[in-house]
């Protein structure tokens, strides 16, 4: 049937056609204000069909997975792409599945709902027990199982079955200085065994501690100073400072400060940035991307030199090179585009304690929030949700939240220390052009010699 | 018409068992998205989607399930899941569905037949026109990152065992572009858009001119020195701040101890120049809607009047728990239970045009855009810090462009530091209107 659908998609002269079918089941549970508010179950199932003619892509999707439904979508996509030619197309498919290299131990769908609810109430109790100043707690659990099938007119047929499990605790602490918040989350591309790998009590305590610590925090400074990012605090710095700017779709439109820079020095010596969809169990792990290409480990910057961009099928096809396995989409209702998977900076050789001790005055960011970048100018921001002042090489007072702002190409050249303590950070959702996909990131302890801190203090 | 959606919802509700409250939300949408590049179609997507969300409340416990399909067997499975899920929730005496409250639904002109008869070639032509116009607007425009046309026709029905039966439909469309300008190795960007209920309301020329203007006026921008000064917010920026403020006034945040203003009804929380209104019945608003996510009539609510906090917004649950009535502010898609939020916020405009406001600022910055609002603003603590770019103001005159700096304060302080509200009112593709706003004593962090 897939062969026939692809044939129909090419009937108006398309050069490339693809069927992407998806069946996603998800479940979530939320505890807030001391009550399990609700459990939610969801099901999304459908197929997206695209047809490429020259530089034009036509796309249609349907929730009707019968042969009639798929043929109708194929015709709609072909009409949208509007090729000139015609004729009969035959497509022969060869199966080529990705290999994840590990197995899901416990499918969350097989776990009793009561067991999931127990985790919520346990985390709530632990977080509240950390201090009387903890005035509110919310806990959320989520899992999803996403089965995809990709078939295209190049003869590719690939399937994947991905399970992700997620847990987060958010606390509010109240005191004389007002309210502060602390959040911790864990998420992996695994089943319910997530809870064998992480201790929920510890997670809840850390979230509560973060909120309590900030009750005593002073306003963050303003102006430029050295910034130390703690190991595992989140690689969102690199995700924003260079990750998005290395996506081939933006590069090809000239909308990246890293255009025409391959082979050139773009970062300090010792800086090696990798995007790696094969990283076992991590939140951005994929066996195949959403165009059926196997996940890869792609070195983007090696020892400070820009080595390559990230590619999807469409952009790679134009350049006559293979995809790097970075074609991803939020769901069957979306077109794929170049996206990151797990993006991280390799460890260096410095002692993390020495990095702080050798910083006269600066800021230590232990936990990062989200960020945003303008890839054309390179200006980017990212939030600090747990940060401290460094004075005389010592970590002193906690700081209130704020953004840091910098320019990607400048910041990459200002990395002057790299710790030997690499760790992955919390799970993230990367938004681009209205589509969200799960991504991971990681960094060792590192120092940027100068960044602008967006606080209010002198 | 959308009546068939209401019939689907009715059929779900009819399956309620004794002692059960059941609510069904059924939606359907048709969306077209066209991107052009180099006067050619880069991509054209067109598709219909649908979904159902089912909420079951039994013995003060709530369960929910959804599916992206209106297939009868899928709906039956979804109802069974929602029912099963309810058994695991905590009992809450205030839980329950909305009930008809007698507030009449205002008929708003949100649906236009003209959208359905506007063909794909015409849509492509609009996007191509935007790209052509932006490239021709200024010799310093070097290219575009995107030029697109989008439209949507959405229908929704809500039915409950408590007697709610609501149905509505609306159309919307826009053109948008993101342009790049270059000069002497410097690259800057700017966006422009035009929004309407039907294509005839779109102004591709304005979208292109705005994008070109925003990009070129930033050329040569430098990092400003760190200082405390007065900022003038472009309507686009004001609307984003006002949207954040909405969170602090929602009944759920208030009841659960996550609002800065929880205990402050009747108190002065802002400059007397600040009057904040939530009015989704304003048909000029992109987010205008005649019914809320629980099927109740939406209404105009004054939240802050001349600086004094007057009201929080509620859905059926938060209202019941707070001992009041819903303000018609339930917000939801079919994939979730209703939350509560402001639907269309407006700061009441003042008497002075923006140019006069700028002329009155001795040393300041006109902030044209902000970034990282989600990471730099904590609506629970009120801490606020965002990336920004704009134009320096010196002696009442616009001077050099500035970028790569942050503006920081707290939500509480900023509300009191409002020096003036402009007379301009802009309707934007978001749930708040924009107006020029002058705020004193903000920390600008740069070099």
C-alpha cells in the first residue's frame, strides 16, 4: 500500500515523495496544591505526506490511515507541490530500521496508574518536608510512546518505536522577601526504569532547596563579568550560542553568523561541540530521524574549528551530500526541518574547583533556564535559575533570577577554562518555527571570560 | 457548519452514567501555511485536523483523555480512559463542570466566508508580494529569512451534562516576514506582519515596510553602557509584558499561592495611569472569542482601575473555590482540561501620542524588541530581566541604535514606575494589545 501511495504522490511529476506515519500514545499526571488534579491519556495517530518538485515542497496530513485516506492526502500534497510532468511511478521499498542499541525495560503503559500517582504524592511529601517556607508544590509525570514509519520514493522504509518518560517537581518558597521558585526535572528516552536511574526524593529536595536558597538571594549584578557555568547545569548556552546557527536551513538562507565559516576558527582552542542523536537513553536520543535516516554523532566544532553544519534530507539533497540525521518534526502534522538532538561540549582538563578559585569577581551559574537566539546576528540570551556571586575566588551569595546576554561568535572565543567533569543537563524542549522537539544538552564546568549579566544591582 | 461537532459532543455526553458529570470538547480546523523564497513556493501545507477531549467528574474526582480523531470507536475508548483516570485523582469538593450562568453570548463577527473562497494561487501571491516588497524597500535589505502566508478556520463545540451547549467558529489569516539588512559587514534583522479575519484585511505592504524599517534602523547598533534610565516600550514589547502580567491575575495562581497580588484586591498596585482590561468581546482582537473553553459567554472585566487592583479572572473551578462566579476565562485546547488565563488584555491608552512621549525623555532607550521573556521573567517572584534592542533617546531625540543589552526590574516595581501610556493602540497577533509605554528607573545592563 505504501508503494501505491508514494506512486500517487509522484503522479504529477514530483521528484521526491515521502509518507511519515505516526502513532503516539501519551499519559500524564499532575499533582498541585496537595491534590492529584487529574490523569490524562492521549492518542494521536496519522500520516503526513510530502512531495518535492524542484525547490517546492507540498505537504498534507491526515488522521485517516486507510488506503483511501492516504491516497487522498498524497493527491493533496502532489497538488500543493504542483509539478509539471506526469506519468507512472513505481517505488520499491527496502526496509532499513535504526538500531537504538538498548532496550526499553518497562513500558509505562504496563505500569499501573496507581504506581504513577504514588510517585507524585511521594515527591510532594518530600519537597514539603524540606522546610516550612515551602508554600506550594506541583509535581508532574509524563510518558509517551511514539511509533513512526517513514517510506520514501528513494526506496527507504524505516520504523522506530520511541519511549520517553519524564518527571518534574516545582516548588514555591515564601518569606519576608516575597516568593521564589525552584524546579527540577528528569527525562530520558527510557521507560519506567527512569525511576531506577533517578531518586525522586533527591530531585524533590533539590527543587525545594533551590527555592529556599533564593529567598535569601540578592539582586543579580549588571554589566559584564566572567561567568562560570557548572557541569550539567545545562548546555543551553551552546544550544543558543552556536547550535541553531549551525542548522543548514538557516545557513543556506544566509541567516546565520556561521555561514561560510567551515574550516575556520570559531571558538577557543579545546572547544569541541558535538550533536549526537545516538547518545543512549538521553532525552534527545533517536534511532532514526523523522525522515528515516539513522541518528549520528556529528562533530560540529573540533578544537575550536568549525567542521560541519547539521543537515536534513531536503538541504542535504540540494548539496549532494548525505543527511546528518537531523531532520525532525513535532508530529505527523508538521514538515521536518533541521533540528538538534543532544548537543554538548566535550570535557577539558581543568579542575572545576580551580576554575572558580581563579575567578576574582564573577557569577557561578549552577542551573540554567531556557534561552533564545537570533541566528542572523548571533545575539542570544539564556536564563539563570540558580546562580551565585563569586568574590575573591569564593562562591558567596545566591542571586535572584535573570537573563544573561551575549553574542555567539564572541562568546565561543571567550571560553578560557574547561573542566574535566562533563555531565548532561535536564531534559529540554527546543522550539523552532512553532515546532517543539525533545533535546538534550551537556557541558563540563567552564568559564566565559566576559558575559553581560542582566541584573539590577551595580 | 459546526453543528455536526455539537452532535458528536452530545453523543458523548449522552453516555454519562448516574452520578457522573461528562464534558466533551470537539474541535476541527483547516489550516494553510505557505512559505515562499526567491519568488517560488518553498512549502505549501494544507490540512484538516480534528480532535476530542473528554472530562469526567465523579464524586469530586476528575479524569481526562483526548484523541486526535472523531472516529466513534476512538471516542468510545477516550471516554473509557477519562472515566478510568478519574478514579486516581484526589477528591476535591470544588471540582465540577461549568453550569449555564445566564450571561448572554454576544454574537461576534469572527467568521468570514471570504477565506474559504480565497484560492491557493491568491495566497501564494500575497506571500510573494510581501517578499518582493521587503526586498525592494531599501538597498540595504540583503535577504529574507522567511516570508509566509497562513490562515486557519477553526470550529469548536462544548457540551456537558450540566446543560452547557456551545458552538463557535472563526477564521484568521496573516502574512509575516523576517528580513535581514546588511551594511559594512554588520547584519541586523526585523520582522513585520499583518493580521486579519479574511485576506482582504491584510496589508502586505505594511508587513514589508515594518520588517525593512526594523532591520535597517538597527544597522550599526552597539552595546550601550550599563545605567539606570527611562525606557519607552514599543507597543509590540508592551503587549508581551502585559501578557505576562495576566498570569499574576489568574484565579488559579491566586488560589494556589503563586500570584504576587493574591492578597491585594482593592489596593494600589500600579501607577494611577494604569487601567488594565481583559475584553475578549472586542472584535478587533486577534484572540477575540464569544465563549470560553467551558462554553460560557466571555465578558469584559476591568482588572486594574487607575492603579487599584479590582478583579482576578476565573474559570468554573477556581470561581467555585474562591466563592465567586466564573469570569468566562477558561482556556483550553482539546488536549487539556481548562486552565484559567486572561483572553485579551488592553492597557487603556492615555492622551499623548508616542512622538510626544519620546520628546519628553531626556536620557533613555526606545525598546523595539525583547528576547528571552520565558527564561528571564519569573511571574511568581516578579523578577524580570530580558534581552533587548532598540534606539537610544538623547534630549528627546532618537539617536543611535543599541543591541545586546538587558533591561531589568521587577513586575511590581515596573507597574509603579509607569510614567505615561501612549494614545496609540495596536492590535497584534497575541492575547494582548500594544500601546507605547514609558517606564522610569529601569536597569539597562550592557558594557
